[in-house]
C-alpha cells in the first residue's frame, strides 16, 4: 500500500480517467498526473478517439518540471510503437524519477514491457496502488483484452413488489434522479442493448439526453430475431445519427424465420436501407465475441426481463445494477427476473446509494 499522498494522487488520476470513458475507441481511458514536491504540475486523460495518450499530454503540460517528478498512471504505460511512440519511453526522456501504476496492461504488446523500460532506465516503479478501484474503472478494457468480449452491465428498474412494469403500459418505476443516472451509465458505455419487446413497447431512443453529455450516445443494439423493428420507430429514424444494429440471434424459432425467406430478406433490406446494420450471430456469446472484435469494451444491457434472464442464464452479466423504487405495481405486473432479496450467490454487493426515494444496488460477479 502506498502513502496517503500516493493514494490521494492515484484517486485523482482514476477520477480523471472517467472523463473520457466510452469515448476513446479501442484504447482505454487512462488518467495521468505528474506531481513534483506535492504539487500537480501536469494532468491529462486519454484524448477523445484514443490519441494522444494521457502520459504524453501530461508531460507536455508539466514541461521541465517533469524532471525528477512522480507520474501517477492508472494503466501501465504503453511499450509498443503504434501511431505514437511508446509512453514508457516518453516518461524516461522527460526525466521522471518515479512512476506509480494502478493496473498492469494485459495487452501482450505491453504487458510487463512498459514497466521494464522504466526500470531499466533507473526509474523507481510501484505497481498495484488502488488496484481494486482501477480494475472497476478499466473493467471494459481488461475484459476485452483477456476474454475478447465487452464487459456487460445488466440494469433493471424494479418496483418494491418485484415488478418491472405492466403489460402494454409504460410505467415510471423510479424518479428523475435515478433515471438521470441511467443516462450517465449510457454515456460511459460503448454500446447499449435492449430486446425487441422493449423497443416495441416503449419506442425508446436509447440516447444520452442530459446536459453536455448528449454527444456521448453509445451504439444501440436490438435483439430482433425476425427483424421486426418498425421502420418508423425512434431507433430506426435516428440510425444515421447514432448507429443501430438489429441482432438476429439463432435459436428457438429461427427455422421458422428462415422459412419465410422472402419476407426475411425484404425486412433485412428495408432496415439496411434505413441505415440499420443487420447482424446474424449464433448466440449471445457469439454476439459478445463479435462486439469485442469491433473494439467495443462495454455493453449496457438495459431493457426487458427476457433479455436480462437470457444474459443471466448464459452467465454473461459481469455487473448488475438494480434500481428499486417505492411504487407497488401489483400482481398484474411483469415480474423481474431479479430483485435485491434474491440475487444469485456469485454476485457481491459493492455499492448502495439512494436517489431520493429510490435505491440503487450495484453487484459484481465474484466468479
């Protein structure tokens, strides 16, 4: 464990890294602080689109004051030549005396090599400070580089009696504060997914609609086996502004869909003409593998009890967020596949917050 100052500065670097979460394409959003004599002389986060990296920006800000300073970096500095020179070499050239790293990089082009470059240059290197917090912040990047799929967050809004709504009726289970948090979660994600049932019942936009974050809307996916997403829906009408994928997952009912080949092809062509990409995958695991190949690191699963149950059954939900409101829907409601009182044993509560009368519970899968 580092000193109190080390923890404070690394905490600041981790908070800084959140600024561009979901906006750095295939690269992780990294925070870097350059500290000299207890003062922050340079601070930066990975730029929008992934370049330039946080370290080089922070060094440019620090200038000559970087010599003899300490760098706090949330992820191991890169060691490979890409579109920019390695950040590890930039730290050496700047005369940094010490580097404190939160998480090592699982990318085989970097893993351990960035640390070796620093140590071989005589720089003191400390690794693993605030590692647990860093793992959560970098969860998407770490998951994509180790399991070749995005990190999946499953979110449900549940009434006090365990319902997610009423058939054919839009019900506001939580209040405005809790709903605003959903937009923050969308803004931090690379992609968002709902089932066709949610798309038909709610006609959602699935965009970010709060303050200055409106430009941070993620790619939108709809699980739509028969390609029945209406051409007049909000999702299709906005597909040229924010990408939409209609995902046909093979399985029960697929043969019947393919038997109507003429109708299937016509619906496919119509969606594509409207700007919607149509994607065929064998199962949910295949979908996640495809998304990982597209450098999508985080997937936010937001809509539908059936979709939620499918991700849980396939053991593909890495984080679960349950928002519980005080509303009682009654026995005619749609029952949630989860509620705080019956979480699976392999999910651990890591956070609990109140947003007015609503409560938010966050769980992580432990195995």
